[in-house]
């Protein structure tokens, strides 16, 4: 570890807690008080030969980002921000399923922290959300960003950046209606090192199976926790609209259009359709 003098106590023992689980992921941990982007740090590490399962964690990022270049907002010391290097030799077609299984791992850990497995869901393609108590809507608690590097026709490695809202109680006005945190949902003061260890443990169990065999072994779990299933949805660009009817074995969102035809969406953003 380096530059950890400003790391909060609930992350200070992260190496010890992760090592105690005995998994393959997290054997090498880089913990920083501040960085530009843990994904960028992981990319540098990958080029320099870092091992499979190496993890970069930061209390705060100045250039943290989500999908489509969006900024990931996170006050220092409040959330769990990390990237993990996965050296997986697989087809590029496996990268979307890998992102989804990462979402499942985060969902599992968040549900454990909340003590409520029913309200925590995976929102295709890369968010984890908490359903409100009315069941009508949900708010984002975590996001996943997967970047892959190719060697010929094979994936050389995947870097998965994960951000989980943990202690944050006050969000900017533009996020207030769409974001939440473990603390806001009643989890008290979760230990971020334990949360990280839970996520890495679930990933260690499932990610290589998905990389080599696809979603078949986790598809039932994914279907059981699909935030969009049965809901009216539309793509951000308006090209696809209908009712979400599941995620197929290739990781594509299936949308039944008004004419009954099922569209299979491989990438992009989907939102709940109003009206």
C-alpha cells in the first residue's frame, strides 16, 4: 500500500480482511487516499505485468467515470471505489456477460449488507439498484464499468471498475431522485473492507466460469434479480421501445415491441418508459 495516511479506518485493514477469505482475487491490493481513476491505475498495472486479481482502491478520484464518459460523483471517504484486473483469455463476446456477473457479485454483497435480498437488483447493462418500498421504482446504489484489451482475436484482460455508494447521505440535486446508498437504505455504517471482500469472493466464484462458458450457470440468478423484467422501457436514442422480457444467455436485453417482435439489445442505455 502507498499514500494511505488519509484512508478512513474502515478501509485501513482491507488487505488483512481480503487475505483472510483465501480467494484468488485481491492478493495484490493498491490502496490510495486519492487518485485520478482506479481504472487508469489498473490499465497501467496491466501494462506493467500486474497479476490476475490485482485491485486498486481509492478514497476519492478526480477523474472517476461511468458509462459513456459520465462523471462518478463521490465525496472523499464515503464510498467504495475500486478496479480489479482480470486476466481472462476469452472471446470479446464474453465481455458483456462478464460485466453482468460483476453486477451480480455487487448485488449479492449489497443485499448482504442490507439484510434484504429482495430489493437489490441488477439493472441491465451495468448498474445495481435498490427498489423503493412501494415497488414502483428504484435508485442506483452501484455502477460497473468494464474495459477490455485484446490480443489478436482474444481478450487479454478485462479491467472492471466498480463504485458503490456506501456512507453518502446527501447527493447533488441532479442525483437526489435517482441515487441512493447503503446508509440511506438502512445499513447503518457498513465496513467497506468487508464489502470489498464480499464482492471479490463472489467474483472469484463466478467470473472465470462466465468468461469461459457464458451466463448459463448464473442465468437463473440473473433472471431472479432483473430490475427491468416486465417493465416498459426505451433506449436513450428512442430506437427501441417495448416491454423488457429478460436477458438472454449472451447478455443481451430482450425487449418485446408493440408488434410482438422481440428485439435483442447488445449495448446502450435503457430507461423506464413513462406514459
